[in-house]
C-alpha cells in the first residue's frame, strides 16, 4: 500500500478536521521571525486556517491570530532569543516528535533541516500533510562552513545533501526561499518558491510616515549634486539628513551581526569617510557568535560615528529604525552560498520598502536586483576604501539618495512584496487541502 493510500485510509478512519488545523514548528526561530511568523503563519491565519506555531522561545500567547506555543522553558520576553547549537536543535527535534506524533493537525509545516526525520515520522504516524520550508542551501552552507575542518567539508556536505533530499521525499510539499534551493529538489512532485519579500504594508507605511522621497524638479537645476554644504536641494523627503535640519546622514544595518556579514568592515569604512561629511553608522541586530559580539562591540566603542542599538524586538521596531535612517548597508563577504541568495534576503527588500538607497555587495544576483530596480550601488565588499567612498558620495548627494530610494520603493510596491508571493503558498495549501477557508484581497 502506498503512503498516500495508507494516509487516505487513516483519514477515513479518524476523520479530517473541518477547521483545517495547521501546525507550524521550528527549532531555531522565535515568533518574531519575519518569514516563519510575520509572513507565512499570519497569512495562513488571515486566510481562515487555525494556526499553531511551536517554537523553543516563549512566552506562549496568541498574536495576530496565531496560537504560539513554546515547547521549552526559554522565555525571551522582549529580549534577544539565543542561537541554539546543532546538538540542542536535534534534541528539540526529537522532543517535538514526542509532542506531535499523537496530534491531529491537517498540515505539519516545518522550517529546519534537523526536523526532516520528525517530518518524515509525522507523515507515517499522523493523517496530516507535511511541508518542508527550506531557508538555506544546506549543501553549500556546509561546503563553506569555516568552523568545519576543510578536508571533511565536501564529503560531509555531500552526505547531508543526500540525506536531506531522501527524507524530503516523505513530504507532500517543499517551500523554497529561492530558486537555487528549489532546484535541489527537482525530483519532488510539488516544489514551490516563496521568497522573503516583506508585506506591502511596510512600503505603504513609509509613504504615510512621509519618508518616501519626492524626486521632482528641484532648485539645483536637476544636477542631482550638492554644493558640498548639503544644499543641493531644498526639497524635504521626510528624513532628517545632512544639510537638512543639521542632522547627520544615517547609514543603517539591521540583522545578524558577524564578520562574514561585513560588520567590522562597515565600521572601518564609516571611520574613513572624510570629516567634512557628518555621518553615522547605526547597527542593530543579534550577534552570531560570542567572538563576533566581542569584536564588534569593541570596534563600535572605539568609533565616535557608530551607534550599536541592539536587538529589535519586532519587525515594527526594525522598520521604525529604517524609516529614521538614510541609507541601507548590506556588504556581505563573498560566499558561494550567497551568490544566488538575493531573493531569500530579508534586509535587501526591507530597505526597498523603507525607501532607502542601498549599498550592496557586488556579487551574483544581489547586483542584478539593485541594478534592475535602479535602487542601489554595488561595491566590492572587501574594499573598505571603496565602501567609504560610496558612503561619502551618498552623504554629499541628497538627490541621488532620493532617486535611488524612490526607485526601490516603487519596486517594493509593484514587485518585491509578500502579497505577490503568498498566493503561491495558498495554491500549495489548496492542492493539499482543497479551497481556502477564506479569500483575502491584496
């Protein structure tokens, strides 16, 4: 008897819930995660599904129509959730299997590779459909993981890749965060790509906040250049930038903080911007390792131009920070795992939604995205002087900032938003469960 036939028999015997109950579970993400909770879980709840999110990090609560259940005693409150190690996450995966094997959800939608054995077991032990949501190209990550001895990386990456794809066959659907991830599961019958574009409300809120630039004709005769004193235009874009209200130009990075994400180099670059430019670098997020925290905190304290603002407790806090900034920075070090990863980025599209011009690493499809949208400047992420020169150029050219920011905002409204993507997720759920409980509009 096939797995699907056996499942149909179990459904007939046990009955399928009319409420279409969805179990979303993760071993590494908390309920502030932009993809797991902020887009997918809340969208499913808005569509009429009864959604429960199992996460290691409390407190348990109901938020935005999603029932959040912490399966450990870790209560982060308003603080930064820890980054659990692999061993801890594997242990939690087995604990989740013990908690879920006798439940009666219609879909089990999980978000971490270590949960593949749990998902495969649930496909046998329950009547529910199982979905694997893949955020990273695991094989590429392992091939270039510096913490692993270099001689063992290829063999380990290859073995884990085979195991991942084999266990993924037990699932009913795969949701990939980018096309390069989706291509790895080409033999699976139902693979979709759902990228990490933000909800369109954040782009609309930028308009409401008055931070979307006006790029009409200005008193500088359309040259787009400042006279060096910050007086290139008398227009106001709603942001307090250099030459306007005597505020510094704020360059911002918000996300995971580590050396390979270029944070130490960003600090070096802002310190090399000539003194005639009043600039600040604002850094928010959580540290990937204790070593990253020590190094970045030390360098940040040594610079008078750097503000370390810490973990942002919600996506609303993130966007509030972005709306109060002038340029988004994203200069990740070259990494084969990131070459085609632009569309699974959060920050790149957050910056667009917030109408920020973007300074981005000149690698792979990151360059393609900002050049196609005409919203940013690609730089060599290892060239500190080039990054500093680009920051200086943007600091003295408010019109260029406006034009790039407005173009990115237009792209966020028309193309790079969650509402364009979510129908792919809804279509998968309809294929597995039938029509959506409720139709919602863009």
